[in-house]
């Protein structure tokens, strides 16, 4: 599990910069992602159309921008193995 960060703590850290997220994908594979929700790091054409700042309304899922692929990705909070900023 993650270092006991809550979903809201992870979202706050993502909003403040780039974080490294290691998690188990839905298909069971492990994935390491550089992710962010920081407004000025999100390219204009990738900015969300709504005002949720890319945060999925589903409480146990975090939607964020993969800074290496410049695409939106989601991960389940319960599947996070490591989270650091």
C-alpha cells in the first residue's frame, strides 16, 4: 500500500507538482507513472473541459495527467503501491 496517504492528500500533492505513482493496473500489471494535476503543467489542449481539475468524482479513483505520455490516466487509490512527490 501507499505510505498511508489519503485520496485527498494524493490529489493535493498532484495539484502542487509532479508525483511518482506506482500502482497495480486493472489487468494486474504493475505500472510506474509520473503524474500531475498542476494547472500550468497541463498542455492547453489537454486541460479538462470542466472545473474538477481532472479529479474524477468517483472517490476511490484519481484521474491525472501522465506527464511522460501527455495523456489522462486513472488509478484506484486501493491499488497504489508507492506514492511520492
